[in-house]
């Protein structure tokens, strides 16, 4: 390996290795750029209280604001979680 007066290498191998690594990184990142917008499905907010109450009303207000802000559908689901059904 040749060296200059200040000790630097004059071979082409280090530059070639850097270029190959950069090219490989660019090729491997292509599938990441091809993904569709997140989220692909509508967003669900689960309200654990009965429909028609204050919590349902507030959840629907928040859902409307989030739909306007994100441009994605926000669905409010009312699921009674307690007491467990038999």
C-alpha cells in the first residue's frame, strides 16, 4: 500500500467500500419508501360506556376533530366492559 508524505493511503479501496455501502443502503431502503399512508384502516376509539351519555358525546366530538386534523376516518365504538357478560 502506497502512502503520501503525511501518511494518507493513496489506494482506491476505502472510497470504493464507502460507495458500495452507500449504494447498498439506498437499495435496502426502497421498500420502506413504498409503504402506503399509515394507518390504512379507520381509527377506532372504544368508549367503555353506554351510547348516548356524556362520555359518548365527548368521544364523538374528539373523533370529529381528529378526523378533520388527520384526514382519516375515526370510528367511535361503545362497548360495555363491566360487568362482564356471561
